[in-house]
C-alpha cells in the first residue's frame, strides 16, 4: 500500500470519527442547552452530568427494529438516510482546522463543500418521496424549495468572500485573515463596507440550510408530525438525526473559516486549532440558543425573507465589492 | 399574509390530521381537503373520547354526578364544579354562605390562570417555540400546589359542594396565594417581553385566522374567541352569578378578530383574574362554609333550570330538567369549545396548513370537554 493511500484512509477515518463524535455529543449539548434555557437540568441519569447519554441513545436506536412500511419505494427509502450523513462526512475532509491539521486540502475546497451540501437536500427529497406518506411528501417539497431559496444568497455571499481573497482554497482564505482580528472578513470594512451584513446573511442561510429552528419547516412537528422522517425508525432515523448535527458543525466551521478568521487568534495565547474549535463551538451554541428561543416561521415567511430580502442584499453586496475591487 | 388564491376543487387530496397528531392536543380528528398546502375544507370528526357524561348525569343522583364535572375540561375543572353546584342550588333553593362563595371565586380564578398558562405554553409549542411551555408550567405548578393543599387534587377537582365548599381554606392557602400574585405579575411581564413582542410570533398571528363577530354569533362561540372578535360578552358581567358583582375588574375585548387578538385577550385575562383574587383575599369574610340547613337528599322540584358560568374557554351552561326525582330527567351540558371548534371549518378555508394549525391553537381546544 502506498503512503498516499494510507494517508487518505487515515483522513477518512478521522473525518468520520470527528463527524460522528460531534454529532453524538452535540445532541447532549443540545439537550443540556435546552435544559439551561428552560430552567431544568437536562439529562442527568447516565454517567456524570448525563455524559453517557449519547452512547446509550445510540445503543437504543441500533437495537430497535428498522421498520419498512408497506408500499414504500424501497431503494429511495433506504438510500435517503445514508445520503443525509455521507455529504456531511465528506465535507470534513477538506476543512482546515489549523495550518497543518487538514485531512486533504484542495484548491477548490469551497466548491467541493457546497457541492456536497447540495446533496443534503437530495436526501430529504428522497426520504419524503419514498416514504409514501403525505406529511413526508409535503415536508420534502418544503425542504427543497427552502434549500433552493437559501443556497442562492449563501453562494452569492461566498462569491463575495472568494472575490476578496482571490482563491477557493479554504486554507488561503484563512491565511488571508490571520494578521489580526481586524483582518477577519466579518470586520473587513475596507474591502467591502457591507461585510458584517454578509456575515449575518451567511449565518441565517446556514441556519436554514441545516433545517434548524426557526427554519425547521421540514420537520415542523406541530404541522407535519415529524416531516420527512415520519416513517423512519431505528438507525434510519438515527442517521437523519446525526446528519443534522454533522451539518451544523459544517455550517459553523464554514462560517468560522470564511468570516471569523479560521484558526487565527486575536492574541496568540493558544495553538490555532483551539481557537478554531472555540469559534466553532461558540457558533454552535448560538445555533442552540436560537433554536430554544424563537418560534418557527412559516414557509411563505421563509421564502419571502430569502427572495425579497436576502438575495437582493447579497447581490448588491456582490456588485459593490466587485466595483470596489475594480476601483482600488 | 396569505394572499387570496383561487382553489380548484378537482385537484385536492385528503389529509387526515388526527386523532393522533401533535397539533390537536388530544384525540380530535380533522379531515382536511388540501390543495397543496392550502386547505380547501376541513371536516371535524368528534367522538373519539365520548364518555356519555350527560347520560351519566341522568342515571346518577345529583351528588354522585358531581365528580364528573371535573373530568369535562380537566384544565379548568373548578369552573365546571362551580356551574353545576350553582345550577343545583338554584333548583333546590339552597342558600350559600358568603365565605363559601368567596372561596369558590378564589379557586375558580386561580384555576382560570392555570388553565390559561397551559394554553399559553401549548400554543407557543404549536408555533414551534418550546421554551415558554416550561416557564408556564413552572408558574402553573405554584397554583397546583396551592389548590392541592386545600382540595386534595391537582387537576380534576371536586371541591365545591351543594351549599358551599368541601373544606375551609387555611393559612397556607392564603399565604401561598398572596405570594403567588406578585410572582405571576412578574412572570406576565417576562412573557410579554420574551413572547408577546417577538416578531416571528406577531407575524404568525396578526391577520391570521379571521373570526368575525357575525361568525361567532352564528356558531355560538363564546369566551376569549368571541372577545377577540370585539364581542363584549362575559357571563361574569352579563349574567352575574356568585359574588362577581362585588369585584372591580375589566373584561378585555379586542377588535382585530385575528389569532393575535385572542392571544391578547387571554394574556390580559390572567391579569384581571389576579385582580379578582387580590380583592377576594382582601374582602374574604369570616363565617361558615356550609349552610346551617341543607336537604339531606337533593331532590329539585319539578322544573327546568339553567345556569351559565364563565369557564376559561367560554360560557359553560348546565340545563337540568327535573321531574322531582333524585336523578335528573335530563342533563344538558353546553360546553364552550364544542361551539368554538365548529367555526374552524369556515374560517380556515384557503389558509395554509401552518396558519390553520396556529389558528386552531388560538381557539384553545380541550377535546374531552368537546366530546363529553
């Protein structure tokens, strides 16, 4: 076996491990966070502070029967949960955690991550279509229109960042911001005065892309029971669940890399990777905070927000940045 | 928000919401004809939890039927107790000591707040916000503890008796209630700042779920649903019973006719109930809690009797037809949510399903009370 192959295998295993561990323990974080916001303790039974809850949950899910309802489209039904988890894991491969901790750096890293991110909505579509359930179908229709509506402003914002940096390599994008925190793209008012707005748009879009509250219309349980995963049991459901959390980590990583200076630290106290993780988990905490604070929007409210507000603003920002780059 | 659209009846599908569905809060079933996400029509199917309470009222003695009243609307059981004992007292001509009436009003109003708190939490949960439920239940817990101390029950109370109440309130009750009033006022302020003024909530409730005053009249809707449509009708003011005339309180009325108006009515009602409780505690007279002489066996004279009270969800009426026997000849319970529910079909046509279910939440349905 050649050395590169071992490298790749190691990278893939590490990516899977990181994704799975994060997905499992974010569930714990989410439940503890929810408990914190709701003035209750959250999980406490298994292990100290309920820390053994995720493995116990996993065992419970795995020992349950995988029910395939009669009349479902079996191929779609089985493929969908895998498709929910797989793109998230693949995206980890190219994310740089610090100068040298990156599984496999690519010069088109941004493109690759967004290509895989688009596959995520595929899984919702297949799950909804294959389930033979009206609630699931309605949910998947919602999910698809939602991801179309939010990928556009998200990608336009990313193009703005790529234009400023002049590279699609995530590593180069970060290195461009490492001089100091005033160099972070979110504060880079000299490059484009609307950069903080771009950051906000990107953050809102990543909330919507990961189907998180207040944009969790795909699984709006007061309307659509459980949305696209209504018919899933056992690890079928478990994969959707873990995929959701893996996507949150990806969203937070991307926001950190594109806007918050990646591993760059404001005052070099700790090694870069710790700063990266700190920023990522702060963003994830914000995700959790938002989920347990706001009620859900409606599908038309969500589409209006994207098409009437976010897309025009991000387009304007793109033109402005392009103009400024041309002039200066 | 939802623009008027032309619905085409030939391209619809049936969506079965319930009897097991998170939004119906019980075993209500709504058969929805849908055109995409728009509702073409919605047929309410009742009867999944029908327990023949009215028939039970006819083959039991009056005293034996008393515990059933706590099982109709389990969230505001006290008002139903109150309505029934008032109806029987009216039929038999039993005099109630003043202290007992004050205690009844105290418990009913406390129960009204706890009922509205459950609605508040569950309604926001229908809209996808989970956290307010926990806060509301925390405050409700205080009420349940207070009422448990004096009635022995936490949910299905059977506290009122013909002629008075089961036992006298103690110092714990009075102290607990006095401590609860400022706590609840503070909590209401928190709810207002965190929930009522939330922009997503406003967008989801304002101008959604129009229920006109005319519609309320046709369907017989009462309570917060009618008061959110500009109808100033509250049994406590319009057909005064018990000692409600002796308190100074307002009936919140909103004219917007939308879900937000109904929401605001209930939030304001909690404050008004606190005012009543405050005054009742201050004015609470000394004296017996049961009349000195009271018939051993309740046998109302031949006749037809009706008594309405303002329960948390609207006007609850009891009609007793007596032929002089120890059982009622006919017992008719008029439950408010039964009437309130039926305007859902007419009002939700052309609405998106998300809005319709938010609208259903704003009607505050308790299914066991609807089916009886």
